[in-house]
């Protein structure tokens, strides 16, 4: 459901979908408070279009923790 018309993500269980799953699963295990949130998939998807899974994971951690994006995805949505 994330960028369904983009060639990288359009193939069911293709490389893009599997990379996105891996990235979101890894982040949800790292950040128990936020866990899995559908909105994060669009940020993760853009990262995966420009870098490897490992680089995308590190960048997602940077965005979420260092730049404070995770406040938008917490259950209390404190930054919204």
C-alpha cells in the first residue's frame, strides 16, 4: 500500500516490498513506544528509493530520534 504504482514497490513480495518490511520491522523492534505505524512507511519508502536497507535504517533512526520525528508517531501525538 506504500507507493503501489512505483515500480520498486509494485511487485508483490518483490525486493522493494521486502526491504520496506525489513526496515519497518527493525524499527518497530527498536522503538517499542512507537512500534509499527502506517505513516512511517512513506518516510521509509522514500529512504529505500535512495539508499540501502542498512543506510535507510540508520537514517530513519536519525530522523526519528535526533530530529524528533518520532513525536508525531507516538500514541499521544505530542508534536501534532
